[in-house]
C-alpha cells in the first residue's frame, strides 16, 4: 500500500475502482473468487516495510538475514471490502439478500438492496486462478469516467494510468492462502504491528493530500445528499 505509481498498487487501484463504480451507479462487487472472499489474508503497509528495512539494515544481529513482512493482523475480504467501499460513499454488500430482507422486515425501514456476489463463474475453479470478472477488461473504457470524477471532485487524471488492474486480479483471484510468517523477524526483535484497515485509510488520505485522489469526505457528502 503505497501512494505513488508502482507495479503493485492495491490501494490506488481499489480507490479508482470504487470511485468509478460509484460514478456509473455500480455496486463495487469484489472481483475475485468466493474462496479468497471468505478466507483470511494479510497485508503489508508501505511505511512499515520501510521501517523494517531500516531496522534490519541498522541492527547488528540482523546482518545478512532475510525477513518477511506483514502488518501483524489478518483480514477477511467479505467484511473488509465493504468497509473500504464505505470510505468512498459506496455501499457494498457483505451479507446475503436473505439477511437484508430479514432486517427490513424486523425494522420496517426501507433499505437499499445491494447485490451479493454470486461467484457463479468461479464456483468450480477452487484449484486455479479465477476471477468473477476481468478487471483489466472492465477498466479499458473507464478513463473518461475517471476524468468526470476528477472534474467534479478533484484528483489527477493521470492517476488512472497508475492503476495495476492485472495485479489486483491476481491478488484477489487466488484459490490458496498466501499468509506470510513474521516469526523470524519477531525472534530477532521486530515488534511493530499495524492495523490493516488504518493502513489503507492512511494510504487513501496520503493520496488525497498529494492531490492524486479527490477528497473522500466530499464524495461521502455528495452520496449522502443524493440519498
């Protein structure tokens, strides 16, 4: 999760996806597969990687050693994905349609019915890379939409070209766990732990402060006003 163009820019790619989805009235469905959607995953926050690099290169007993890095917590995309969408004023379902209907019946409150990912295309592909839809293809005609977002709320038009759509397809299309172990680093004295959600939000805010993304507060205010 870093704030400039690079080969594995998850945070920027997700921000572009949600903001464009919101602009065209999309629901921001998770592009991966059911296995990965319901499995645990870990992440690495760029400032923490930098911190570990300094620690490892300036600590005598870490000389000539190699270490894995993760934040120190885990997430489940089913619950994490909607929270990221919410930051950009987009309601993304984390429950089934049935649960949505029960809530409406119990409270008497009219609720928006947000489609639950069906994963129909990836059901029988539990042993291979599989994505519910091709994010690279999805993005091919979306630059004009991003330009419209920028014209309304701010940000950089060229940021669209920094999205790493293929990488995020790979990151969410796996049918196996990729949990990293930091046991060795902990034994050598590494103690930093980062909250993954906080790391994503701080990265989004860094992108906003750099003028790359529009201010999410303005986006959320606009969403609230039109609802």
